C-alpha cells in the first residue's frame, strides 16, 4: 500500500512525493518532485543529524518525565535505518501505535478508533475513552509490531504521548510504554501530541523539504493554532483559539444537523456540504475586527445553530437523527455556508501569520497544515492558494496521518531521540513494584496541559493573561501544572 504525501510547491511547480514500504519492511520510494522546488526531497534514507537543534536544548530535556533519567546524560543519538521506534498514542479517542524506522520508513501501524463509542454522546466521554484504551492497547501495539515484522526485543526505543490530552487516557499509553521500557530495557521518549502532528510532515515530505524554521497551522478537534517551528521543541505560538477548535465546531454542527457522527462529524459535514450553496446563509467570518492570528469558532457554531433552529427546527436539534431526506437542501446549504466561513477564517489567519512569521523569520522553508481538519478537501484546496500567493511550499500529511495516529508519535520519538531528548529505560525493580500497586497510585508524569511554546508578543493580551492564570505546565518542559484536570475542562479550556 502506498501513502501519498502532497507537497504543493512554489507557484507554477507541482511536486508529489509518493512513498510506502514493502511487506519485508524495505524502503519503497518514488519521487516525482521537481527538486529545485522542494529541495532535495528525494533523500529519504537519512540520518537525523539535526542541524536545527533547539536554541536551548535544556528547555525540552529538563525534567525526567517517564524513565530513569536522561539517556546517555542527554547526549545525541545517531538515528538511522537501523533505529526502530515504537510510538504509542492514547491522548484522546484513538488508540494508535506504529513502528517507524529512523530513516523515515513506516514499517507497521495500527489504530483502534473509538468514534462509535462516543458518537451517541456527542463528545469524548473520558471514562469510556479510558476503558476503551485499556481494552485495545495491547492488541494495537501487538498489531503494529506484527505488521512491522518485528518484536519488542528488536526496538531501539518506545515513544509515547504524555500530553496534552485527557489525563486518564494519556495514562493508559504511558503505562504501556513504561512497562515495555522496563521489560525490554528500552529508552523511553516523551512526546508532545501537537508537536507530533507538526513533525510528521517532516517524515512524509522529507526532512530536507520541511526544514526548520517553518510555519505550521494545526487544526484538529482539540487544537487550533498557528506556530512558528524553529526546531524540535522550539516553537512560538502566533495564535490559538479563544474558544472552540474547528474540529470541535464541525462535530457539534454536524450533530445539530442530525448527521451520523460515528465516523467523525467533520467528514460527514464535509460530504453534505458538497450538495449545498455556500453563499445561502450569511454567517459571519469570525474575529474580523481583531487584527491578529487568533481563532474563534463559538460564534459561527451559534449562528449555524440558530439557522438550524429557524429553518429546520426539531427542539435543540442535538439528538434528532436525520432520515437523509427531510429538508436535505436546507441542511446542505447550512453545512456549506458554515464550512465556507470556517475555512475563510482559517485563510485570513494564515495570511496574517505568514506576514507575522516572515517579519522575524524570513527564511521559512514551507507551511505545514496538519491535524484532523487538514484532511478536509475544501481546507486543502483553499490553503493551497494562500501558499502559492506567498510563494511558499505547502505540505499536508496524507489524511490518515492528519488525524491522530501512531506514526506521528513514533516519528517524533525518532526526532527527539536524535537530539538526546529521551530517557533511560524505566527501572525494572520499580516497575515490578508497580505491578503490585493500585494503578491509580502509580505516579506517572502526565502533562495534560502542556503548551507547545510561548505566545508571540503580537498575540492578544487576553490570551497572554489567560495562559498565565491557567494552571499549566511550562512549555515543553517537565513541570506538571495539573494532573487531575477533567476531560471536559481540557476541551473547554481549548488546551493546546
Ligand atoms: O487530530 P484529530 O484526530 O484529533 C485531535 O487531536 O483532536 O482530529 C479530529 C478532528 C475531529 O473533530 C474531526 O471531526 C475533524 O478532526 N476532522 C475533520 C475531517 N476529518 C477529521 N473535519 C473536517 N473535515 C474533515 N474531512
Ligand atoms: Zn490530535
């Protein structure tokens, strides 16, 4: 099976990198790119040397999160085709794992989606999510290893998302990683979920095409932000959402329209929108009066709800299942009008972020758009034009690596391992002691609220204030701010 990563190159030049793997795990690479447009993106077999290390490595390595201490006293590790990293992701509602080779070859991946479990509830229910992760985790990891044709003994390291996300869900993945680390004496790499969404673009388009610094737009169910990525662990937030993330707004509006959201509200709404007139409803483009890079989707969501109440009816619409026939055109028009303004907002913010980023980072290599909503075709085609106008390549991971997945975690693990941002194996004696304890009493350094970086000085004062007053961890550091925050407040707070 081949996975396609699309690199929209500079104006007038298109470049597509297509790659995959053979069942024996050997690399399969076909590159049709115009090299001058995207750099020497053909060099897929690589050693992660990291010319662009974070300015202050201590920022991202300080603090022992999950293992026995800094690996090799924090020294860099050569990461190459012999390096095999297992990645584990359980931060929200997907249990995912993957085995990725240090040169960027994906050997195996597996995922257990919980969409069907949470669909009827209209949002992720933390207790149900934890139970589903617990049930799936062993099988998902085993499936990823089996598909990779390898065993835990052969791994070089295990990487795991330890934040941001739902504490009780993160714990499942972290405990699995800690057990494997102790049992197979594997270094353990703590991974930042949002960073992983951004870094996976370097795996699929090549580290030579997506060099630091780059601009990233990350849009998913829990995150909505624009960042300048200067190096692994070195990010500046240009803007983030004041309320809902776009994926969340898609999910909610899809439910109000009565769409089946088992496979995700976003894809369902996107499909219905194809039949609608995007100009029919005059919804507002959010935050036009604020000349910054922040986002807001609560108002647009409310406008869609009011249109649904007025023109479709059905109580608050929340739990009314649509038969697929009733007022189909009206629903499609609302879906299309919602999507048009939602994407317009992304477009306007991205345009400004390009200007902001270039003011202090003129050498941007590209724009990366990632996170679940980056799978949306309208988002993709709209943002291509913005990047072309800015004369910057645009990189989208393939849709299956836009939504949560194990590959992004494993790859992030490779990147961090190379920089010495990994920890020695979990102490086997300690882990044996853990086996006898109530799991809830086992201390594992989860970072449910873990900002990816500092806010840019041009960002809103309001946001700076709320970031300061919130009990949150230091950006990409070990100091844990709040281990017990509930799932709903994580979402409500729009945690990045
Ligand atoms: O990145 P992701 O898997 O999880 C989080 O980190 O939140 O993103 C999931 C979100 C969901 O809200 C889903 O509705 C949205 O991404 N999404 C989409 C599409 N595919 C997934 N939204 C709009 N259009 C899509 N095609
Ligand atoms: Zn995500």
